[in-house]
C-alpha cells in the first residue's frame, strides 16, 4: 500500500488520448490520461465513467449541450449517453471506470486502446 503522486505519474505519460492504469479499486480501474484537442463521439453500453480534471480544462460535449470541467471538478457520464471530450490545451484527467471499459466505447478505430499499460 503506497501512495500515488499524480504529478509524477502524469510526467510519465507522453501520448494524448491513451489512458494508463494507475491503480485498481475492486473491479474499477483508476486511469490517467492526457487530453488535447477533440476525441470522438461515442458511448458505453454498460459502463458509467467519471472524469476528474487535475490540470487544464475540458469540455464534455453532449448532443444537446456542453459542460465545462475545471481543475478539481468531475463529471460522470452515465452508460448509454453519447459524449465527446474536448480539451483546448493539455489537460490531465483521472478516469474511474469499470475495468471492462474500452476508451472508444461503441466505436472501434485508430484511437481505440484495447490493452492498457500501467504507470
């Protein structure tokens, strides 16, 4: 049982939109990811997702609105809800989601990360 420094772990991440596993709580992964620019529209049939912004600013786009998430804030996207994260500059995000969650949800493309590395 060791503590985790988010700053140290984020310093090890050089790629955008590629989550890394930083820990596990029961059947949930604690993932760290750096965002910049736009991701893709997608949804998750069976998993809710929590996005906690540590650094930067993220917009979570939904088909009918957008929600700005600043450092120290989080948003939960319920399963089945189509969404698209957007970050104007480099943004550091902690994800808490079931271990089964695929980063691109119902979409499979070049941004899909089927096997996650640990940091």
